[in-house]
């Protein structure tokens, strides 16, 4: 079995460490909202249920669709279609996309995504986007806003003159959609944006002032605010200068969210699922769409309760509904599960070239890695921590991973694993208080 799996993914060794953060499998239930939910929300937006889908890091690239390569990335066009279909099937009343919409800001890639989003909106799924670090250059800020005029910018009640940030009031809530930058400085072309030499993510002073104005307006109107951005706020690495993840003035924006009682900040960028809570603020990281398990987030707002459920795109069902004949798409869940094992095999083999371990230790290390990743994505890693740390592959895996990102990352993943990864509920106070 292992030999067959290795043969199917012989090129897995070329995968970089960042792809590790994409690998996953989860099985969660997420029921649809009642049939009258949308009408009820329109009549009484403060109390009627609202379901919001959140996806991140689509990295759409119509130039990279050679299915013979055998990875999720080359199915990017189909997986975006499957996401839009699945979100609608799950009763989502809007979809938020938190950046890295395309894989490099070429106009034809934005055009391809905008066409898909137009179709989703025609079928009754409003979409709101914000930019990530891969979305601009050669496209500039002005052109980006034009591409996505129908997906947030035209509906905005306020736009930040200094960035691509905007806010929307819809269904009784305010969406504060933040541009965290991080893209090439040459793409900055808005008249109100300050010139900048660095490509690092940041909030400018002008953007912070604009955001506080939106938050103040929401408080006066008694609106619940949900904030979103591509880069992260609460993970420790996002507050370490020079890490490549540090968001300049992110701490000040975090302070504004706490001051105005914003309960939830939605982000992506790290290509993994994560939940962080600190001083009354929760941050939810939504995983990379093009990696295992091709997941997204569902938020259910009802009265003073906000519930999060992770959701795996049912690619198999979409493929059947769309009449797809590609055997990978028709059996996508099984294909991805096999791919996770292949990934464990190829990376243990790769790391052990520099840090040799015996063949028996390799087998144990693969089993440990595969089991740990399955537990993480199913949300059970915290309760399985002791058993996983006692596996015979634990020690040889970290010995062969010495000097690689896998080592520190997986050890930290096990140490900090939270049951919140399989879902949580927030009690929301009165936003006007």
C-alpha cells in the first residue's frame, strides 16, 4: 500500500515546507439555515439567523491547470467552483474572501475569478472580498477595486482613501474589510495612499483613523461589527518584527477592536486553520483552499450568539452535480486522504537524507506525522496529545526534522492544539454599550 502511494505522488519531495500548513482532513456537520432565514433577517436583522461563509487563500490561477501534476493546486479553477456551490448548498447568505484571491496579480487571473463570483451572485450568494499579498502587481490598487466593484466596493458605506479597506452594512451588521497590504509598494496608486518603500504588511495612521470612524459609527447605530483582513493579529509570530508575518500597527488596530467591542477578527495568510483568543477578542484563521482538506468556515449568527463550524468542501458532490468526469474530482476526499499519506512519506524521506534514520524509524515517523495531521484537522489533537506524543515515531520524526520548519512547527502545533478548532460559540454583548 505504501509503495503504491509513493508512486502516485513521486514528485511530493519538491513540495516546500509551507505546503505542510495546507494538508488536512476534517469531517464536520453543518446544517443549513431554516428556509425562511433570509427573509426573516431582512425583516428583523437584529435577531434573525444569518449564515456567513468565510474562505481564504484561493490562489486562483487559470495558467496552472495541468491535472497530470497530481496536486490540489492544478485543480484550482474547479475547487473555487466547488467552494461557491458548497457554500450555497450550506445555506450561506454571504461569502467573505479574506485575501490571496489569485496567485499573482495578473489581470487575466482577476478577470477569471470575477467571472466566477458574478455567477455566484446571480445564483443568490453575495460575495465580499479584500486583497492579500499575492493579489496586486502588476494590477494596482485602483484596478483591483475596479475588478471587484461588485464584490464589496460598490456597496461600501465608506472607503478608506489611503488603502483598499472598506466597510459595508448588511443584514444588520457592519463588515469592516481591512486591507493589510504586504503587496509590492509599486502597486500603491490610490490618490490618498502614502508612498512607501517597504512591501511589509501595515496599517497607516490614516487607515487607523478611518477604521475608528467606522467603528464609532457602528456603535452609534448599535451594529455588531465583524472585522476581516488577510494578515493576522493575535498569533505570536504576527507580532515579531522581521518574521515576515508582522503586521505594522496591528497592535493598535487590535486595541481599536477591543475598545469598540468587536468580538471576531477573520484572517488567512498562514494557510492553516487557527483560533486565538486574547482579552475578549477572538481571531479565526481560515485555511488555504487548495490544500488538504479544501476547507472553509461557517459562521452562524443568531440573536446574541455567534457559532463557528469548520466545513470541508464536498468536492465529490459538486463533481456529481456538475457532471464532471475527472476521476480525481469524483473521488476527491479519498484522493486527498491518500495524498496526505504520500506527503508524510515524501517529506520524511526528504528530511532523512540530511538527518538519517533507519528504515524502521522512517515507517514509524511517517505514521506519527500522518496521525498527528489527521488529528489536527479533525480537531481532536488536543485530546489525543498524550497518545500521539507516546507514538514510536515521535522521537525519530523530530530527529530527522532537525533544522527543518517541520520540526518546530509540528511540535508547536501539538503543544498548542485547541478543541476550539472543531468549533466554538461566542456570546455577543450589546454593541451599543
